[in-house]
C-alpha cells in the first residue's frame, strides 16, 4: 500500500459568506380556509466549504470556490372540512459550484458540480384531523409523508445517494393539561441512505463505502402533561 503522507502544516480554510435574495407572496382564500405561500430565491455563496478527497481516498475540508443556489418554494394548506386540513410544501433546489477553486478542480470539481448534501428537491405532505369527542375530550390524527430527493455526498470519492420517502403518523386524545398519543415513525421501515461522510467510524477506502442510515420503524406511546 501507499506510504505515509507528510504535511508541513495543518489544512486550513477561510470563512465563507452568503448573499441571499428572495421574493414571494403570502395569500389566503375562501374565507381564509386556503393558504398559499410561494417564493423564488437566489443565493450567492462565496468561498464555500466542501469535503474533497486526497489521492489516498481520505476526505478533508477546504474552500471549494464559489457556489450558487436558486429555485422555487411552495406551501399550501387547505381546510377541506371541519377539523380536516391538508398540507403540502416543497422546493426544487439547484445548488451548484459555478466557480471551483484550484483545490476543487484538482479533485475533479467542474463548474456545475452539485453542492454536497443538498437535496435536489423535497416534498412534505400531511393530513391533520382534530375533532371534539366529548365536551372535554379532543381527538387528533396526523399522517405525514416526507420525500427527500437525491444528494451528492463524499467519502473516498463522491457518490449520488438516492431519494427516499418516510411516513410518520400520530393519533391520540387530549383534555385540558394532559394528552396521550400512539405514534409511529418510518412506518414503511424504509432504509434511507443519509450520508457516506462518516470518517469517524473508519478510514475511507475506495473498495468500501460505509453508509449512515436512518432509524428503523418505531412504534411508541407518548404521554404529556402541562403544569
């Protein structure tokens, strides 16, 4: 294998800076039963800090040049019946390094390379239902679905992690200061690849990519009391 690499000083990087522009609207319709919030944004990111790989496969942090991020965002909430609300939000993000530094170019970064760990898109949909069971007892049901698009991540070499969708639910009752719920997270038991930038576990090699994943399906009971 390769021998040890000697360095004369610790790797270092300078601070980054962000300049952000955003324009949007907030509106309510149908006697305030429907809410629509939307915007578009543009972010200029100078001296962005990214993870790059040495020729031996070990990653390090450095300034990777200048980047830009832009896209639309949308939030919609609609009360479709008494106590029943549908929520939908999403964004599409174009986040790329447009002016790579010399270090980044040497590591294979070209103009248009995606910024690390930024999903290409995210979409969250939810159903919320609340109703009075008795004069003092309220019922609640919530189901949400969260879609996270593909991301570019870095280990010994950069890879694209696939999109994933997680579904959570909560149902229960409340009365005055107390509440009791049954909840479930990741109900489909989806194994999502969250990151491969996990050098705390072991030295990175080209032959092995270690993936950090999410929590498996979890079912539980939640009791709350407000003093």
